[in-house]
């Protein structure tokens, strides 16, 4: 539960550079602004308007966005 709402904590990140997919557990206490692809080593940053790499490249948006509360 996150702020009284149930949210998914697992998201599959897809690297836009090489297409590699990796399941990750999202942090619940902070936004993750950087993520290094384990395959090509490119450091991902959120796209304009997104708060974190999960909102830009994940199969599931970050917990605050899922719970419809103000994000980082």
C-alpha cells in the first residue's frame, strides 16, 4: 500500500539504446532519475515531463504516479 492505495512495485525497464529489458523493483521513497543499462552501459535519464526513468522507460509508472499523488 502506498498512501492508502495499492501500487505495483515491479517494472520492466527497456533501454531505448539497445532494447535490453530488465525487471526492477522501484524505490518507494524517492524517484530514480538515473539508470545504467546492464547491457550497453548507457545511462538513462527521464524524458521531458517525466519524473523518473520508470515513467519514461518502464512497463509500470512509479509508485507516486500510480497513487495519483505529487511526485518528487
